[in-house]
C-alpha cells in the first residue's frame, strides 16, 4: 500500500530564505503544545521580547513577534503608523521597498516614492532634498534589500529624519540577527523582521519593535487602525501585563524562536556578525576567483544575501534546477528587474558556514560547466579558503 505521508527531501537551503535551522531548533519544535494564555507560554513570550530587544538594539517596551511571516510585521508597522492623507516618503531601491509603498497606498496615505537604482542604496542627499519639502510623517527604508543584496547605510538618513521630525519604519528582514541593527541609536519609530532568515527559525513569526513615540502616535490616530489583527494597541494588551486574549499564539513557533534567540546570545552578537561577514567574504572571493561577478559594489554588499551576476547565455532555471535535483541545493533567482539576471545566495543563521561556501562554489562550477561556461574551480576554492583562514 502506498504511503500517504508527504515526502520531504533534505535540502541545503542557500536562497533568500528559509534557511536550514540548528538541530536545537528542531528539538524545540517538539515541545508540548501550550494554550495561548497558559502562564508557561506567556513567560516564553516575555523571554522572546527580552532577547529581541538586545538583537534590535532597543529598550522599546513594545517588542515581540506578530503572527505570520515577515510581511505581517511590515504591514503591522505600516497600518499602525499611517492613516488616510498622512504624507510618507517611500525609499525604493528594490522589490521590498516597492512593497512598502504599495502597503502605504492601501492605507490611503499620500505616498511619495523616492526611486533609486536597483543594486545601489538610497542616496541620503535625495532623502534630504525630499524631506526639505516638509510634512512627512513617516519615511520607509529597507535596511537589507533582499531582492538586490544591498545594505543601506543608516546613519545619515537617521540624522535627517530626526532633524525633520519624521518617523522611520525600517525593514530589517534580512539583517536582524546577522548584521547590527541600532533601533534606539537610529531613532526608529518601528522596525520589523522575520523568523526564517538570520534569526534561524522556520517561517511564521515576525519580530517587531515600536518606540514610545510610535505608540503615542497610534493612540492619537483620527481613525481606527485598518487591520484589527495587526493593531499594535490590541497586540500590546496581549503581550503586556493585561494579558487580554487577541489571537491563538503558536507556542510551538515561540519555543523555536526562544531557542534561536538563546543560540544568538550564546554565540554573542558581535561574534555572530563577524561569522556572517567572514563567510560572505569567502563566498565573494571564491565567486570572483572563478571568473564570475557580483552585482553590488563591495561597500554596499549584504553579508547575509549575495547577488551573483548570471553569465551571458546561461539559463537561470536550468542551473537552479540542476543544483536542486543533483545536489539538493537551493539558491534563489532574481525578482523584478533582476529576474533572470542574478542568483541570490543566502548565508544566514545556521546556514552561514564555511561548509556551505565551499559546497556552493563547487556545485555552481559543475552546473555552469554543463552549459559550456568554464570556471576556475581550483582558484575559487583556494580564494575562499584563504578568506576563511584569514
């Protein structure tokens, strides 16, 4: 008799997320299911909040995880801080900056899009010129653009927002837990991330943090928050001391999140950042020594998400299909204008390892050889090893 059980292959996940998770996370996922108001579960939520404050670099009281993927955190920040006619400056240099703009439009906000070039960060001078027009309640910025592999420098933009009294919503989906985030130092009103990338969990939760200023702005809204499910004032009553029922929080995912955050604390944030950076540098060194090109200039590259330019004449789907079928290796393709032009290679959380760097280089070399593209595999491996041993 044929089995009805799902066949789930063991993949090496090196795309934009999800990534492979630490064995201790798998163990945490087997914990007994708890009710969403069980004192033991509420204690776990409090512990999650405490750990997340350290990772976000904040003292914000309202810090926890919204139910849903990173997009739920994105929508929570947008829907709470924007209402009809509010002026918002949306910085776009990739797919997810654009998504923020679309969400702002659905709130009825007056959206001004600051369109930048994909593969480059937003120019602070353009931000300054836009803010001089005045009246912007919010500026949205993507710290780590998952579609392009660009890391956005934040100091100048943060200072400009403070000078103009504008609140910042920051996307840290591909940075939180792998690259330093300074929510308080940058004066962020709100920020969000996801569970399945640098944090190192399965998808399903979205870390968020709201400053006191942001919470006060929500209280002063002229109209109710359009999303009941993501209304931060209602979520706060559940996360906070009131413990008012809001939704059926997943104790399973929260146990995994707490274990992931515990692993981060044990490793140490600075050590974790250094690990992500070293493995990124090794992958870049190997890719370039093979004769391939990166998309983003060195000073703006994400250590967590690497964009490799697809060589002329190479079939993107055939390469990724070959890697998946023959090596159980998943990498990501391009989004939007980068579709068919780049590969997105994730080195995040547990998947940011020397083993994965070397495995990717050799596997990609073989896949390209089958399409007639010669690469110098020995030089690539040697360059990667030199970077790893530096």
